[in-house]
């Protein structure tokens, strides 16, 4: 069904279509699926190198060797996703997979400067800047809470009292106060 949907989108949308998948436990099934996805006409494929069951305490490393195998077999650009937490991981991933690019989710949320090629920037400054943006461009307050949990991830491991307050917080003022205390 996914291949039918993608084929329809490619043929009828008038725009470039890409797809992102996670690997299956059965790597051969994943490999065949990737080849079928390429045949839909998509312009690019992103592959997360962990299964959907590899999360929370079972996270493990992304399977960069398998992503390399897929990249070698496909003609379209392939983006690797998974196990990228700092800039040196970007370089390692590109070398290990041969992919055309790297995607990061959790890593970039915890370290917005991940792709700048330098050491981690001052997270207190980045988080304070984020709070200023939220004040200037308000959004749903629960988005702010979610982003702060990511931005303050390392600090909240140490300041567990603030983690609890962040979890219970409901207002911009509460969240801004926690950020100020962390700084």
C-alpha cells in the first residue's frame, strides 16, 4: 500500500517526494522494501538504522553497516538517520554509510548547534534565546515544555528538582523561571 501511495504522489503531485523508513527486524525484508520504494519514483530515501522497537532503554546503535548496504544498492540519494549525537558522529556516519547526508532528531533537539562543526555551544544561552523566541512568537505551551525537556536534558539529570517542576509546569512564566535557574 505504501508503494502504491508513493507512486501516486510521485506521478500526480507535481513536486519531489521522498520517504523515510526504519529498518525491520528482518534485514532482507528491509532491503527488498527499499528497492521497491526506489521503484516508486521517490527522489530520496531516509533510513533510520534502528527498528521501531529499539527505543527508550532498548535504543542501541543504528545499524550503519546495513544502511551502507542499502546505499550501495540504490541509485537515489540515501540519508542516514540514527546514532548522531554530536558533530563527530556526523562525520563517522557519512564515512561508515557512504550516504549522501545525515539526519538527526533527538541529537539536534538536545544540541541545536550539532551541525555547526564546533563544540557544543553554551546551552544556557541557546535555551534563553529559545525562551525569548517563544515570548515573541507564542505557540502552544506544551510545545515549549517538550522543547525545554530536550534542550535541558543534560542539566535536568543533575537538577532533578527542576525536572520535576518542569514536568508539573503549565505556564510560560514557570518555564522561563526554570530556565533562569538552570542558567
